[in-house]
C-alpha cells in the first residue's frame, strides 16, 4: 500500500516542478515588434510581412536595392539569421 502513495507523491512533485518552467518560457518569448527591430538592425529595409514558423519569426524585408529577403528571428533567444 505504501508504494502507490509514494509514486503518487513523486508524480505530483514532478508535475509541480516542471509547470513553472513551461510558464516562464511562454513569458520569455519576444514580441513581433521586437523581432522586427532585431531583424532590421541586421538587415535594414522596409518590413513587408512577419509570420511565425515553429520557433522562429520570419520577417520579410524589402531592401533599398529592391531585393526581398527573409530573416529568421528565434522567438526565445532573439538570434537573427538570414534565410
């Protein structure tokens, strides 16, 4: 009879331990506005569109020479990379 009670306590403790981490990650994501600022700092131009693909914001930028590029910004770390 002691083992099921002990197991229930362990499962409950693990659930409580991981819940705050998930909530914190949701709060730590950058906004679309911040993603645009980060993207245009690395690749100047006019923002045409922003979308969310997995863990990245994809910012479509019209450059001064007329080329259109996509820049990916990680929604948690803010890492910027050209697509």
